[in-house]
C-alpha cells in the first residue's frame, strides 16, 4: 500500500549537527534489562528497531566509570576498550539497517550506589544514596569534578571508536549532571553551587569536554529534564527548566527533553494520555534553533504529525511504543498504520528492567526473544503440515495463538463461549484507567480479520464431545481462569470464608456490574492492579471502601511498573482507607476479621461486603476431561492436546500473550529440548 500523504512529514530527513537522520522517528535511550552482560540479546533487539524503520536507535544508559554502577540492574558501560568492543557490536547491528546509532553516557551520582564495584558513591555535596542503602555518598571535590570530565571524555572517545553517530551528555532523570542543577541536591558554596549559572557550570563543562572528545563528525545530544512535577521544590519548565535551555540553547546538536523522574517520564496509561509531556516541553523549540526530540507514548501518526506541524517537536521520540511495535515507522511508511501494535502503557517493560531481567512487552511477545529464540516481530516460520487446529477460548492467549498460527498458514478455528471475543480483557479494560488494555484484544481481532484461514466461533460453548467431533488434528485449550471466592491465596492455603456467602464477591462479580453493600473491604493479596482498580471503581459508585492487604502498602507490585506513588495518591485522594500488614482471618457479614502478619494480633474492620482478590483457579475442566480419555482423542483423530495461558498458570496479560505466541511458534516444530533457547555465556 502507498503511504498516506498526510504522513509525508514524518519521513523528512532531519539534520542533527554533522549527521542526518533518515526520518523523524527517534528511538530515545531506554533501559532493556540486558546491558553489556547480554550484548547479543541487546544488539539483536536494537537491530530489529533499526530494521523497523527508526531513523535513530539509541542505547540505554551507558556508564562512564565504575563509580556509576547500577548493579544488579543491567546497564551498558564504556569503562575500557573491552567495553568498547562490546558496544561496537551494538552500533554495527543498528547501522546494518541504515539507522543512526546513539550512545547515552551516564553517571548516576547519588542514584548509583555501586553495589558491585564497591567504590564509594559520589554526589554533588554528600547525601544519603537515593536507594535505601547503608552507605552514604561522599561529596565531590574539585579533583573529583576534573575526574568526572575526564571519564566523560574518555567514554565519549570510546563511543566514537565503537561507531556511534550521536553521543549524549545525560542530564535527565535526576542523574549527576542534573543533580548539580537542582537546588535540592546542590548546596555547594563554590563556583558549582549557588546561583543557577553556577549550578549549570558542570553541565556546560561536560558539553565542552564531550564536544572536544567526539570531533567534528559525530553529533552531540543533551538529554535534559525540563520539569520534575515538584513545583517550586524542583526544576520547573516555567522557571529554571527553561532558563537552563536558554543558557545552553545552541551548544548541543540536539535537545532530547522530558520530565523527571523515570516514574513521571514513563507514566502508565492509568495516569497519562498520549502526548502528556507537551505542556512541559513545548517551549524548547522557541528558545533554540537545534532540533528537539521528546516523548509521550506516541502511537498515533496523526498525533505525531500534529506535534511537528505545531512546532512542538522535530523528532518523535519513543521508548515504549518502539518496544510494542519495532516496525511502527515501516507500517506508517507502507500505508499500514492500521496494523500498528499500539503500546497499552501497562509498563510491564519497566517492571522487567526493575527486576533486573530483559524487558518484555504485553503487546509484543517477541521483545527480548530476538536473539535467544530467533523470534522476529513481523515474520514467523511457515506451516510444516496441513493440520487443522482448534483453539477453545478467545482470551489473550487464545487470540495470540490464533493470530500466529494463522500467519504461519495453518487452518485455525477459534471458539469461545462468550458473544464477545477477548476473554478477561473485555472486563478488565472497563476498570478505571485500563481502557488501553483493550488494544490487546483489538489488535489481534484486526489481524484475524485479515486471515481467511482462521474461522471465529463466538457464542460457542464446547463440551468435550463437541471438541472430539470438530475434526481438528490439534486442540489448544485456552479457557482462562477465575478468581477464588474463599480467601485461599498467598497468605493462607486454607479457606477463610464461605464462598457461597452472598456478601462475598470475586472480581468478576464487580466487573460484571454487581454493587455490594457498603462499607466494603477489598482484600488484596494479588497486590498488582486488580485490587486497586476495584477499590477505585467501588468508591466511584459511592461506597465506603477499605483496601486491606498483607503487603506493606497498597498494590505493592506497582512499584515494579513505576506506578506505585500514583496508585497510592489516587486511592487516598478518592478516600479509600488503606490498611496494610493485615491478612484475612474471617468474615461474619458485619466485619472482616484480620490478623497482623507479624504479631498475629487480631483486628476488626467494619464491612458489610467483602471483595476477595487473592488468587485465580485455572478453568481447566475441559482440558482435564479430554486429557483423561486419550483413547477417545485418538479415535477422533486428535494427535495433540495442549493448554495455554491462564488455563495453565494464571498470570498477567503479558504471560498469557507470550504463552499463546510460544505455543504457536513451537507447534509442529522439532522439540527444543530441556533448554529451549540460547544463553549468553562468559567464556574464560
């Protein structure tokens, strides 16, 4: 298909100092959970982005010295020539597909506690480390400042030698150069403290050092946080954020601007819309002639065009959208914008990095699997046979399995008992803040509409006899799971309440429209989004709600997805009472009986109704009945039977989608063995 002319502006080349980006699509630096420890994994992932049409593809944070060590989190580094050789493989992989390669040089200051290097952490003027860590930072003296500039210069030279086209001075996300600028970090009394001009001195000097190191043929970028969403307590776009840009306006070749800290910059869809950073960064182009890139979880090419035509940005920056769909630019270029796999803003990618493992994506199950499994986001191996596959259950696992098998060329029948395909997504995307989760369903239904070899059977509840009579060669059961109603979960392996009590509700009840009598206790052992979203929904219905959890805070896992502070604030602003460190001991229709998780001390929480968010039970009865009669399967010509997704092991949407994709990729293929993927090893 031909490109829509209204998107032509997105494919104009942009000059960045001495280099030129082939288009306006710019993959900004973003964490991967891979780092130099997994260079093949990292290079393959970045290469796919370049192949997908991104004009510039950057690294994640790249440490300039062992005093900037973020272990156990994985990061890149340019400490020595061994690192340079590793980083060159990443630059080469990006160049292979015609993109510019950028390297974001990083020193974390008091945000790097040096767990692995064991070097004393350094900071602007000495302070507790950002992380909870029993070692304070030491204040930098003038010799340390000279050393910092040397480390930056040496790392910049190595970046150039490795083949990078753009080298960063990183003053965003509250890292060291930014710490010099922000008054709350900088209490120095010398020429690097006090008035703003002095606090900007370090950043100016690092720009000068980097410029000297990279020479005339490589571009210099500044990544700068123009606002911290802290009002007068922090850097603000209407005050010192703007003043810093004005002071340094023409020094770099590119301004990469955002808001700080990471939890704000990568705000989830629950708390921010597409383009949410525009109010903070829109001034930058007014005060510099250099190109400007910014982010905002951009997935719509119309929004991108608007940002450019209105003079907000020159380049469309993306981290999460480039993870969800590495081929987003190609799809726009080829007139296939309806095929864009839109980021849902769930921040599962952030959770993986925060856990120290390679990033994953709910929408894109190939993310992180490019090298170790050889998965490509747009290509799958063709079918090996004419087997016909029946998938029972059209939730996230079933939909993904059907799409991938269909693209391989298999004849697939996808049946579901409900009138509306989508499974759990249909209910969850109607919860407060989760509307974008519907994209998981919608993208796959859109793909299925283009696959004539896939037949859809909604409103078709199949019994075991129906499955055997269907005529399929292979059957996949993806019937999902349901939340337990008896209190069994992480804290208790025994039933705590009578599941048949009218005042006890499961999440499915609330999502289906049930309105319990108040006051309501939402008992949340799951500690991800479900309990918090249900509490918000019930408050919006006018009920008095207490969220009770054995965790130390509400929705504890949301720390991993960078949503925790905003979840807490939203719950408190809505008037939800948060009761922590309490596990459920019983419920009598008048109160929930609780116990302290540490002391066992008893408490009583007034409640007319109880909503249990503990654990889910797989809906596996159909699978078990079929598997229990192998002779009947053989007689029906069914050579394979499998269960996937929540039906096998209930989890988040990302797990269900990955399970569906994995089964479809491995179907009919040789058995992968006990270790089903390649591993990167340190060879001695």
